[in-house]
C-alpha cells in the first residue's frame, strides 16, 4: 500500500485508538458494516474516506464522544440519533425504562421530564403501544432531536408521543394528569471531578449538572409530582449512586408513599420511585 492508498487495517492500526472505536469510525466513514471491514481489511481505502477517517480519529483522540462522531447511540436495542444538543443515552437508564414498562397501567398516561434525545419516551411508546406518552424539555434543539427520533422510529404511531417545550412541569397544560412520571434529570454535583472528563465535557452541561449540589432538579420534580399525578400515580427518577437516601427523603416529603430505591446491575442505587398510595403493604423505603 502507498501512503496515499492505505488499507482499512492500516488506518485502524495507525490511529492509536482502541480497536472497537477505530472500527466504528472506519465503518462510519466508509459506509460499510463492521463485518465487511473484518473481511476486507486489507483493501485499499479511497483518499477521501481515509481523510474523513483520520479527521474523525483525531476528534475521538481529543475526547469527543464516539456517539457524537457517529451521530447515534444504541439504547434498549434501538438506534437513537444524538447530537451535542442532547445527553448521550446510557445503559443505566434502561432500569428506569424497565420500571415504567412494568408499572404503567393499561392505557396509562406517562410523562417524561427532560426528554433530551427522546430515548426514554420513544422506547416506552414502542414497548407499550397502549400508553399515551408526553415528554418535555426546556431545549428547542433537544426537542428537535427527540422529534426526529420519534418520527423515524415510531412511524405512523408517532402521534402517541407528544413533545412539549418548557421547564419541567411548566410545559404542561394546567389540567394534565398522568399515571406515571419518569425523569433522568441532571444530578451530578457541580464540583464532581467526573465533569472534567473529556467525554462529559462535550455533553450539554445543563443535562449533567444543576450547577449546585446535583439535587435541584430532583427537588423540583418531587415537589411538583402530586399536582400532575392521578391519586395512585407514581413518580420514578434516576439519580447518582450516592443520592438514594436524599431522593427517598425528597419523595417522602412530597407526600409519596411506598418509596423505594432500585439498584442497577452493579448493585448501585440508581432509581427511586414513590406513589400517591403505597402500591403494596409494607413497601417502605430502603435503609
């Protein structure tokens, strides 16, 4: 191979990135599948594709998230478009989705606060076609991404997901009531060193932190829940691994019952929920 016509394998080996990232960027730049690249790695790469790959590899090496470079991230088995206007969906959030799928009543009305890419709302609407889903976000740019994902993934059923712009509950009509409210709000404290990681530095800061102790959004969501929930409706929020006790206290003070915290696959407290009336006897908050 000449310098002007390297192979895919040569580009991947020379870029200095982890192989999984490099293969993903090579597939994106070439329009080929990763399987094709594995079988044809010794083939020459057109100069324009090689230049695009190198540019993407430099951006990834500088810390730009792979999902933004590719323009998508998989969540719950679906491919969601993402951009720097939205938080990149994470596997941890699938716990919140599973909870909502199991707890939303038949023909229920579900509200997601702070939808971002729409990953939670779209997944719920697809997994439970009986549900009527509403999702809000303060950012018009984020809602544009969510609308694109809704229309592409839901097709003719897109009308079952309503998107509204506004700050938490302020986007809703006064008479709106829901059986389930879910949210993955900004919950990282402003002084958390993780915010200085290159990947996180590229994501919208307002989707990561409230600029204070990481609980401001959770306070607002808990405080407003009873106003929009039906009498036996439930609220569930994702939060940081060390915030379980604080969020249980917030939901309890807001008048919710049966407050409990669920743990993720690594055993960390991740999702806390409570209902207008306890869903079952003795469902007390975890210590």
